[in-house]
């Protein structure tokens, strides 16, 4: 059953109302390991478009260095292709942005996985960091919360899901936000498992970025349903599927 949510936050100019569907209603039939980029060999480089400002550049570099300890995906920082406020996707790479996105819906970090038209491989990713919490008088205005959130969202950008049972930055509990700021070896092993096969095509940009229009999602749940992170699935007007990981702030 599709459940509609009352409050909306608009990202982009699309006027169509899209429905955010809990992940269990759709792509739950596939495993988390099916969230992956297409590439023709197990080891590959994924470009990360830098659209962040101020101190976020330091956190970005630290997160990339931490994740690049793995032997599967090399995250390569390049110039961003979007604005911080709109944070639109670019085909073949990750775009990371910070901005004051507001407190009405109450999220710290938000990662969107845009799938190709067949829906079997990630085609683009956006990572957003909400300065409405990080640059305010909230409990999240500190080094640990920024490091955790940046690290956590990058894990999703490569196809990893969250969990609550270890000391990884992918732990999505509120305790983890202030204590677990780096990936751990089990995260690296999971990446190796996800990308152990070879694809017959690639959705990863290797050189010049190819341009393609993406329809922007418009809907988010107004409050978290259960736990500290929500995963939603949207079917966009252009036929694409978008999976959104939402890390919530506790107020």
C-alpha cells in the first residue's frame, strides 16, 4: 500500500507531487547489495563533486581519506557541477552539498541514489548536509556530528545500507552520531562483496561528465517513521527510481 505524507519539502522546480514510499513497499524485495554502480571491473574510481563551503571542505577530505582505505572504491574529489542550494544530480558521479535546507522536516543528512532507467544500477547520487542544524545552537554543532554525517552519507553513496550493531559511521543511531566517525573493516568487506562481480556496462563517469536531465524528487516523510534513519523509494515522472536515505535530527 502506498502511504501519502502531508508535509512536503521542495528540492528543485518540479511541480508534480510525488509520493515517498517506505522502502518495504517496493525495493525491499531486493537486497541492499543490489544498490550499486555498474562498472566493468571490481575496483573502480567514483568521482565526488565538491560543492561544499567553509569547514565542510576539511570534513570532506577526511571522509574521502577514511573511505579510501578500502580496496574496492576510490573516491576522487573533483569540481562540483551544481549549486549548494539545489544540489542537482550529475550523471556518473556523486555531488555533495551543504546549505541551510531548513528545520521543518528535521534531517541532518540526506542521500539520494538515482537509478538508471532500467532500475538496476545507480546512475547518480546527491549528498546534502543540513547547516540549519550544524551551524546553529543545536547539539549537532560539533566536530563529531559533522564527521559522522559526512562519513555516513558517503557510505550510502557507494551502495551501503545503515545498521546499529557496531562502531562504524554507518551506524544510524543517535549515539553513533556523536561517537562513531569513521568506517570500519566490515564496511570495506561489504563493499568488496557488493562489487565482486563485473557488469557489462558502466554508469560511472571515467572522464568528462555527460549531461542528462534528471527530474527532481519533491516529497519527504514529514517525520521519521521508526528509528533514526528512514529509507524511501520514489518513482519519478520520467520513470526513474530514486532511493533516499534520511538521517534525522533529534529535537
